[in-house]
């Protein structure tokens, strides 16, 4: 929903064509390094928004090249945007690939859970360094705020890894949840069922 809502939000500011929307989105988030939105995704989203009656083409500009369709927000689009502003965003932190790697490595004799944690920690420190560099170069406060949030998430993930590392011994003592094997095929008929 976020790209769709972002396009609606940018159109609430003023009517724009697809390329302008792409450029405005990149300026808002701080460029491709932060959030790589493909131009094709902007045009596909605009088409879907138009089909849903949330945006409308208001004009066609020609600037020495192909036609540029200008889009504007409809009343239904404004209502959809207002709903998005009013709703909270659910966290998706429970679907975590790092957690899966660690827990599966604990149940796999050929895997090393400590090595999984070390590799993840190294990756996060590289990501943290890159984000901190981008943060110091941020052109606008809004971009800095987005980078601050990403940095804080990485710092929280690093703290969680420290906790997981400290609990590995204890986690090894508790069996990784495994469902019992199920028999395949048809159940055998009992003597009285024949």
C-alpha cells in the first residue's frame, strides 16, 4: 500500500505526470539508495489507481518527446488517502528470516548457529555504516528522519542478536518445535471393517 498511498499523497499536493511523481518520490525518500522505486511501478500504479477511480487524467503535455499524461486526485482518491493517514501501520517484524536461520541452524547438526549470528552481525554493521554515511549527507530533514528510523531498526536488530547469542546454549536445550511424521497413504483397514 505504501507506494500507492505515496502517489496519492504526491498528487494531493498538485497534479503531476508519471516522471514527476517518480522524481518527487525519490526526492522525498532520499534517492534510489534508500528506496528504489522503478519508473514502471509508478506507471503501473497510476493505471491501477485510474481504473479504481482514485485518480484521473486531466491533461496531456508534449515537451519535445512523448505525451505526458497529467494525473490528479479524485474525491475517491482523497478519501482513500485520508483513510490511509488515519490508519496505523502493522509491524511485520514477526516474519523474520534471521530468526528462521538461527532456529533452523540450532536444529541442524551440520550448521553453526554462532556463525549465522556472526554473519548477520557483520552485515548489519556494514548496513549501519552505509546508512550513517547517507544520514550525514541527507539534504533534507525528512530524508534524515527516514534514515534515523532505519538506523534505529538496525541498532535494535543488533541488540536482539546479542540476546540471541547469549541464549544459544539455553535454546539448544529446548528442542526446536517439530511436528511428528505423518504416515502417508491410506489408513489400514481394521479387521472388523472388512
